[in-house]
């Protein structure tokens, strides 16, 4: 008996020759969703809303009433021009301002409150700057026979209650019961607007029993206050809070991005520098917390309490519960990160795309999870790795390329113009490293992809294409699915055979088109909008037959008069295929 039967369908394994693949594996799997074992297309993206700003590459949802994916439209949406914009919510529990922070390579880090976002008010620069001038002192009065030395500093506060670093100190010696009048540095109008400055705080030194002078809080005044007369006794001032912000400073203006970590920390980077915020104070980034790594940082990912640093060379990990005690480790695998957008955090670790394939960093080890699945040259041919944008869909890694930005001038030809390259934005991949049967699947789209990212509230995959925001709704079983293309392994009988008949069992889903009334018998043919699907048979690498799928389980006959050593079947369809059978005779087919 010579027959072929496929009851479960799997993904492609490009690194393995088609002749030695497992029976359920594919030589080609495109736009296929294979988790159930049946063969069907991936969920078609469902429109959510048009982008308000044409050409913008990132959107961020702030829910109004519900966090779940069913209420994506019931939300406030922020849009950003740069696709590499990172948005974080305030790490402060019960933040009364409900602040949101964002950073991107094309702008300084920003902050805004939810109320201001709702009203479309402009954001502020993140951080609080120190006063630009040095305060001055004037002493009057006093009857004490003793004198004391004091130093005063001034800090500025934002309307969000964020305190900045102190000014340069002013020092004087005088009677302790005198009136110490401090002239305060004036805040420029642009600084007040940019940093949301509203108040100033005054601190003065109190010398302890050990001889150490410490700054203690004296007073808080409006930002426009020109002077303050200090008459407080030392015993009163020494009971106040100490100056907390001596080392605080705004984040670097060229911070490329950031991620949220446990214990209220935020980690960001620029170049080879790794920066950390003060815990639960997103506006304060002490320079003392900065670490320098060996290679330029491409992006960051967080898994549990570990920060994965994806660089242009060796990956690194950072661990620690406080930014003052961060420990860096360099991993042994040389797996450079090719794309910031390819970094995806998952429960099992952090994934990113290297020149060799998909890398998983977990438990201090960088592992190439596509090793044995796809070769290095195939990886670069199947995907535009340098522009990958990825998310987590179920347990799988879902990614598309995006456009390469051109340039507008040429050193060799003054009138030459380089246009944006959209070629990679039509191709994607879906890989499930945890499921060998699902394996590797290529994705295609007719509309160029601008960005792919996760909604942080629901975990849903969001896609921007042609200034429209879409989602992948895996929970909706009635959602339309893409047309898939699936080609089997190469089957080799014991000797040359002429297979005579086949049958395909399938379900017709609700999104399937109305079928054409007359069977199309042309050879060859491409799938038409009024067809359920096509099945193609290849013999010795030659297309020998194309049949239209019209009825599940229908017996379809092969052309006669030839024999072949190697056989493949290919499906291009919109229906859900459960099994395929072919044999050398109808009698033999009935026994399969």
C-alpha cells in the first residue's frame, strides 16, 4: 500500500531539507495558524481607529473605564511621530496627577498628567533643573554675643511636587538671632514653562556634634518670590527634613529610551551609557548611578528583576534592587541586537533579533532559539532583520519589518533623491520557540507595516498600517483570517509511483466567500476571490496538477501517464483544512 496522509499540520523548518522533514512539517508555511493542528490562516488585523496624525508611528492607549481589549476604543490615545517612543506610567502608587512619561531618540524625555493629556495640553520636559544663579545673603539686627556660619541653597519644584537639585551655596557668618535675608535666583519664563516650575525651597546648614554641616529645610515659597527673611531658630530648623535632592538631575536630553523595573526604578540609555532614576522619582537621574558598557546600547528588556541590555556586541544583564548597587554581567554569546523594535519581554526571558536568528536571554544565558530551525542566511533573506518590530502573540514571537528611511541629498549627484524603502515592511515572521510543531511561519501583508507593538494594558498586539491602527483579536473566533499558503515536505515512495486520487477534508468558516457556481478547471490557476481554495500537486519538483476545493472529502483525480519519485502537496486557501489523503487508487484511498 502506498498512500500519504496528513492529519496534523505544522510550521516550516527552513534549516532542514524538505525530504527529511517530519510528515506534518512544512517546506513553506505562510500566513498559517497551526496551534489546533488544523490548517487555517492567521487572524486578519481588525481596525481599531484611524491615526489622528498622518505618518505617526506609535500610539499609546490610556483606558477611560476598562482595561480589557474589548474597550480599546473607549480610551484616550497618545500618538508619537517616532516609532521608538517608550511610554511609562508613573511608578508612584496612587499618583494624584496620574503622570505618564515618554522618551524617544527624536525628542527630550517628557512628562504630562492625565488631565492635561485629555485636554491636549502640551507636555513638560522631564526633570527639574537647578536654579541658574547663586542666591545672596544680607544680615540685619541680632543681639547675640556669638556668631555662626551658615550656607543656604535653593531648589525648584514643579507643580507635580518634583524637586530638583540645589543651587550653588551662599555662605555667610553672623549672629544666630539676626535676620538672614536671602535673595532668590529668578527662574526664566521659558524654564518655568518647560519644566512646570511652581515653587522654590530654601535650605540652610546646621552643624552637628560631629562637625558635619547638613542642609535642613527652612521654607517653601512661590517661584516668583524675590527674597526671604529667615528668622527661624536653629533648634526649629534642625527638626525639619534634610535636603534630599543633592545629586538629583534631569535625565539626559538625548536619552534614547527607557523601561520600567521593579522597586520603582526606571532604566534608560544613551550611547554606551546605562542610566537609572531614583526609585519612585522618575524625574531624578543621579549621574552617580550611571554605568558604561562595552558596546553601544540598542535597547533594553526586563524579565523578573533582571535588566537585559541588548547591545551592538555582547548582550549584558544588570541585577540589583537599588540603582546604587547595580551589578553588570557580560554574557558569553556574541549575539548583537540588530533592531530595537525586535526586543520583546516574555515570562521565559527577553527575546531579540541577532544576525544569526532569534535570541532568548534568560537566567544569565543568551541562547539562539532558532538554532536548527532557520540558518543565518535564510534568516536574513526571510526577514528585514534591521527594521524588525515585534510583539508577543500567545506564546509566539510575531514580527514585521518596517520601512528604511531614505535620504534627500547625494554627495555625487546634486539632484539625486533616495526614497524610503518599504520592501521589508511587507514581510513578517511568527515563531513559537515553545512549540516545535508550530515552528517557523512567514507572514505577508499587502499594506506596508509602520509599527507593531503591544497594548500595555491588555497585552493585545497592535499594528499601524497606512495611518490606521489595527489589533489582532485572537479571542474572536468569527474574525476573518488571511489566505494561507502551505507546502508539505517532499514525500518519497519506495519506488516511482503515479498517485491517482486525493481528498481534502475542510470546514467552511463564516468569513469564506460565496463560492463560484462553476468549477474552475484551468491549469495552472491562482486563487480567486470567489474560491474556497486550491490544492496543487508537485511531482519531481514540477507542478502537475491544480484543483479547486469545492466540497470537503471530495475525491479528486490526478492526471495519468507519468510516475515520479518525489511528491509535494500545496494548499492556498481561506477554509480550515483538517486532513489530506492521496493514494494510487480509489480502493487504496478508502483504506487510508
